[in-house]
């Protein structure tokens, strides 16, 4: 099986950090939070990390459907709400 790579440049197109407060993520659900990230464009691929993310809270995906706005989906698999504090998100856009 041949693998073809397309749409990626040799270097990241966006490498930035954003401080945001996702707020309360309800139980056993995924919640989408919009972050304002200058330079984001639909069709790009994103890696988002948060070193201080609360225990049991996970980042599932990040998608840009409108230029300048990144929708980050969080998941809370626990039986209790998780209130996420303000923190820094590191974003890499390819």
C-alpha cells in the first residue's frame, strides 16, 4: 500500500500560545470551546496541548471552520463535572 502525503509544508504555519478558560465541562460528554487564534485557516491541521489541563479532562480534536477561530473539543469521561481554570494552550498548525 502506497502512502501519499499532501498539504503539509516543511515547517509549521502557526506556532503560538493562547490563554483561555474552557469553563465547566459536563459529565460523560464532549464540549467544544472556541479559541481566537490569529492565522488559523480552514483546512489546516492542528495539534493542541495544555500542560496544566485538569486530571481526567482530555483534548479530542481541534478544527478551524472560520478563519481566526479554532474549535477545540474537550472530553470529560468522569461522572462529575470538571471546571477548567484559565490556562495556556500551545497550538501548532500545519
